[in-house]
C-alpha cells in the first residue's frame, strides 16, 4: 500500500491537516508501551538511539517514581505529548498515564486523540487494564489498531489471541500480518496487506526488518527463508485465517468495529514500521470535535482548540501551569489572539509549546490535530475552549464522581486559607475533586484511586510547604445536583448536612448510603443526582 493512500471520510482537508495522525497507546503495564514508544521515536528520527524514553516512561510508576517525576516536571510534561514525523506524516502521540488510579486523566486524554494503538502481550492476551481502556475508547468509537507484542517469547497460538480479542472486546479482528513461528523460533511475519515477508534480525535490535517482496504465499522464494515445517504451518494458518476471519474493511476500522492486528517484537524493533504504516493508513486524519451548539470540523479556517489536561507547578517557584490543548480546527500561529470561551476574554497565545519528542520547543505554528502546551497562571482549565471564531464549546470532556472521599486538614490550623488555595489548584488541574461542605469546616477530597491521596499529600507539602492530614470522612459517595434553580435550592435547604460545593461552586450531594441516593430520586423528582459532570 502506498503511503499516500489513506482511509478517509473527510476529503476536504488541507494537506497539512490530512497528514496528521493523533493517537494514544493503550495497554496493560508491562505489555511494552514504553519500548514501542521508543521505537516510534527512533523511526520518527526524533531520537538517535532507543533507550532515551525509558526515564520518561510512566508505566510502572511506584509512588517514589511518581514523586521523582513530579520534581522533574519538565520531563514528564514533554512525555505527555510527543510529535515526530514518519514518512510524510506528522504523528502526535499523546501519553496515557499507566496507573489505573489515574483513569479519569486517561479518559480525558482519549478525548484528544483520533485513534488508539492497543498493545497486548502475546503470552498474556487481553489484560484488565487493556480491557478498561478499550471500553473508554469504545464510548467514543475510536479506531483501534492492535499490536501483539513479545512474539520473540513463547506466545499463545495466533488464532487463540485473535479469538480472545474478539470475544472479550466484542470487536472484529483482521490480521494485517501473520507470525512465523514464535519464541525462539520466531522468524518474522508474513505481511498480509502487502504480500511481503518481514524477517527479524536478532543480532541487531534497532535494525529495520529485512523485507522480501513476494508473489503470494506460494512463491518459491519463501523456501529460501523459512524452514519447510514452519512454511507449511504458515501456509495452512494463513489459508484458514483468510477463510475464517474478516478481511480488512477500512470503513469498519474507522468506525471502531474492526481492528487490524500486527504481530511483532517491540524490543527487536520488529513489526513497528508496519504498525506505523498502519497508523498512517488507517489512522485516521483529524476528526471533527463534538461541541455545542455545533460540531467543529478540522478544515474550518478559524482556529479552535480545547484543554484536555492541565499540569501545574512545573517550576514550584512560579505557580505556572501548562494547559494541553488539542487543536480542533484551523491553522494556528504563535501570537494569535484567541477568545477564552468560558470568560469571553481574549488571550494572546504568545509562548505556546510544541512537544517535539526530545525537547519542548516554541510552536511557531500548528494545525488541527496537533497538541500544543499553553503556559498560563490558572486561567485555563480542563474542558475550556479557545477560539478565533464563534463561541463554540467543546463537549464530551467529563468529570467523574470520585470513588474515595477523605477529609483533609492542614497540620497547622492557621494555614487553612493556604490549604484551600492548594486544594483548589489541584482541583482545577483535575488531580482531585475538592468539596467544601456547607456545614462545618475543612474540605473533603475525592479521588478515583487511593494512591492519589498520597501523591496529593506529598505535592501539597512539597509545593506549598504545608503538611496535611487525610482522614476518613463520614461520606463515601458524591453526586452532582442538577435541576432548576429553585428546585435545587429547596433540595439543598432541606439536606444541608449532605451538601457541599465543588471548586466551580456547583452543588454536590454527599452521602454514605446508596439508599439516600435512591430516596432523593424518589422524593425530589425535580432534581437529578449525577455521577458525572461536564467540565466547565
Ligand atoms: P510498559 O510497562 O508497557 O511500558 O512496558 P515496557 O516497554 O517497559 O516493557 C516491559 C518489559 O518487557 C521490559 O522489560 C521490556 O524490555 C520487555 N519487552 C518489551 N517489548 C518486548 C519484546 O518485544 N520482547 C521481549 N522479550 N520483551 C519485551
């Protein structure tokens, strides 16, 4: 397949936008995400030698790794989004946090991409974290390309792996390549899309595979490269695969109903280029963004972008933050004035950052599909829209009700105001939910995973010099209260003990009993309690 032939549903895109591929990698820890990222960058010419990303890898973060990274913010930020070129394509790889405690952050990251690469370990198949992340991609019908890694180790039978993906994830799987042998006997793959043989070089891990162009599986040249027994097995398996498995349908991939699968070994650089070609071909190019009151098309002339992530305190001495913005439309230039839709105020974007793999760089220009970083002092929050045109607001960037609640107090009661400031900042960054109860003092902090309390405690101490205590709270659930103003008022007045406000001032109902939630739904038909809210 030529690299200009792409699956497209938007033929009107300017060439600069059409060549962009913005995607994330989803995987279970240890499947090989970091290794694959390194090899992407290697082929993208962004790094000279594989091994440089390892320090940035977020996958197996222990708490101490995490804190080290927090100190080293510059590094973790540049690892959050990476841009590099492959052939004539511009790839934007957005990192998803590896730890399951950060699933909300992950969810929002996935709102900023047009596709996901799902990496699975050939011996382990679909693991829990992969499954969870896949479900999130499915909510948005994201196209998924699958890479089955570690074929140089004992892996499962190829059909078994494909079946497991089909069964567990309810998605059609079509083989883009077929492995030849496995473990010690793994020779390489037969490229089913291009009728090529790709042979792995075990001696040089960074070497591009040797490619042999063939005239189909019966080409006698096969015998020069593959021992008879393996060749027979390959021919049988491919025949069976072609009979039993669906053929590649680019439209179905685009709609998220089908995933092509490549087999390879990231550590041996094997199968990586074929996967990259797959991303280029089935990627797809930047897609329209959900927004209110209308969708934003990437080819629109006016620049629009939305914040999907905020990272604060890159330099603890200055309370600055970087907002990660996915450009949804247009051609952005440095210095441009955009309207901040929430406040309706103009903002000059004078020092935007592009994340060019190894370095951060000032972005002179960027196009729809790109991720830019905008340093700011707190004006930009997750979910915010910036635009050159009409007042559109990007939608579909939700905030989830936390699953764990604890009350938080400053070690020194005189420092309550400082604590409030610190907590509000983390709430805006999306690192935690912070609720101020209508009754009593103190704050209730909500997170999705327990590790977040520790990280938060350490960050408040480190960045604000403020020791804090987290204690069990009498509440275990939080729900946002929606409804007409007077209905909400009547409800809050009658349930004061349960009411708090989040950092946006929105009303939240706190409780420890599902029974309470059911009761409210029964007794107050005019208000609804919701476990998610759209970020404002
Ligand atoms: P992550 O947790 O998903 O980022 O996984 P890493 O990329 O850190 O890889 C986890 C472990 O698997 C590391 O020890 C890698 O060296 C190893 N690994 C990655 N890819 C391969 C592969 O293709 N074959 C083998 N045998 N090991 C691999």
